[in-house]
């Protein structure tokens, strides 16, 4: 029997717990959750059958895996009382943004840490999770980490912790870029005369369908774009206008700005 202790039952912590149970990675009896908001933990207990405990100390005692899923400002307090209780061979998995593995090595005196950069679509099993593991993490523990994160969507390991900054700029913040693009298309459709509810449905399905088609075909986006673009046609006119207004440059500069900010925050 594997014991998973989850510290924090917020949006992402809950998503991971649901993925674990729905995909039968662990049984509800193997999962123990601690969170100051007992309403959240009780809801998870009622819907998934997982165990809820009153303190972090109780959660981590004899745990094989400890998932840290609290907001950065609450991290120090959450870890303060559990250092001596975490088994030395346990794997620490953390989704806390901007906190390096060295923090856990120092604060908890552990060696086996997996730092994860997820994104919000993980809540519906369509997420992207990049992760980095310290050298002490065993192959068996890596396999368990992969199984847990696969339940949230796509997962991949990076060999350098600094590469998680790149993942943040691409997929971590990526949903916000997509939502901005969707919002822009919806607003333009409304400006042209379509009702907003219909505009949103059309745009959302266009984005979903395009992504699904590209995934199914496995072709380069340039090829797929050219399939839609006839010489001298309407799509060509639209793309030329977007390029003239700097869409490609704006996306690149935005992602580079995100990367710079991620690196800056990581130094604090």
C-alpha cells in the first residue's frame, strides 16, 4: 500500500487528486489530504472517498509521497512542522510556482524532490505538466510521478531545473494567451454583427477543432495554414493584415517577457 499525503486542496491540488482516483493510480484509502479549509477536504472525501486529516503532521506521517500544493505565500508555514515527520525515502512532489528544489532540500532535509510546472487545463485532464527530479529520485518513484501526471494530460521530464522557466513561459502561462486570442476573435465577430453567445461557440469550436485536427494529422502548422489559404483569397487577406499588425511579434515578445519575469521572480 502506498500512502500519498496531499498538503493543500485548492484548484490544482484537487485536480491532481481527482486524476489519481479516476484513473485508479491509487485507491481512495491511500490518499490523505490536509487543508485549513475543511469544506474543501470534506467535499473531496464525499465525492472521491479519500481520507481527510486535521493537520499536515498527520498527513505526512509514514507517507511514501508528499504532494505540496499550497500557494507560495503559505509554503513556509505549511512545511514548518513536518520536517522531522517525513520519511527520509519519501518523494516530495511540488507544484508551488517559483520555488526551487533547493528550498525543499534545505527546509525538509529530504533528497527526493520532483518539481512540477502544470497548467490549468489539467483540471479537465487536458493539461501539460513539465517536471524535474533530483538525482536521488528512484526509477520507481519517477514512474509513479509519470503515472500521476499522465492522469492530468501530457507530461514530460526536463533534465535541467532551469528548463521549467521555459515551460512556464510556454504552457504554464499559455492558456492565458489562448484565452486572449479567443476573446479577440469573439469581440471581432460581435463587431461584425454576430450575437456574442453564438460568436463564442463558433470561436471555441474553431480553436478546439483546429487543435484536434493538427494533433490527428501530425503536420507542421505552416502546412495546415496553407491548406486553408487560397492565393489571393479571404484567408490570405486576413493573415496579411494580422502579420502587418504584428501578431507574430506580439506573441513572441509576450512569451519572452513571461520568461524574463519568471527568472526574475525565481531569484527572490
